[in-house]
């Protein structure tokens, strides 16, 4: 079974036991959280698509820790004006492990 969820403005395909990085969550390390909105469920070939979300479906995960992503360097440059700027940015991220995908009568007719 897997689900497609939306968290932090991004859509992710998740399965139980999977470890993934999402945008920083406001929860401490070791706490159980419910991830985003469940947009689609696939269970043994049965596909349930939400309109826009699947009712009764929930993805539960545990926060493993917090870190920052890779540095992205942004440069500005204007020709013939001696203008150059270089700025780095590291996006705050949270590492989570998907514990289970709960389905409460989500598979309709």
C-alpha cells in the first residue's frame, strides 16, 4: 500500500517504513505527526483518488530529526556596472519515518 500526500506545497509518494525529508515541521524529535493531506491511495491495485482528499485516510510518521538542506548559491550580476552579489541559502528540513497509512472506509464503491 502507498499513498500520495501533499506537505509543504509538494506532493510525495510514501509507503510504510520509508524515511524521507520534508519542509521543517514544528514538532520535536521523536514525536508522532500526521503528514499533510492524502490525495490518493493505492492498495493491492485498488486506486482511490481524493476529491481533493481521500476521506478517512491518514499518514502517521515519526520525526527523526531536523537539519538543513544543501546550500544553493544565488548570484546577481549587472554587466559593465561592477555589480556582483553572491548569497547562499540552506532550506530547513525535517527527517521523518512513515509509520503507517491508516484507512477508515476510504475505499469506496
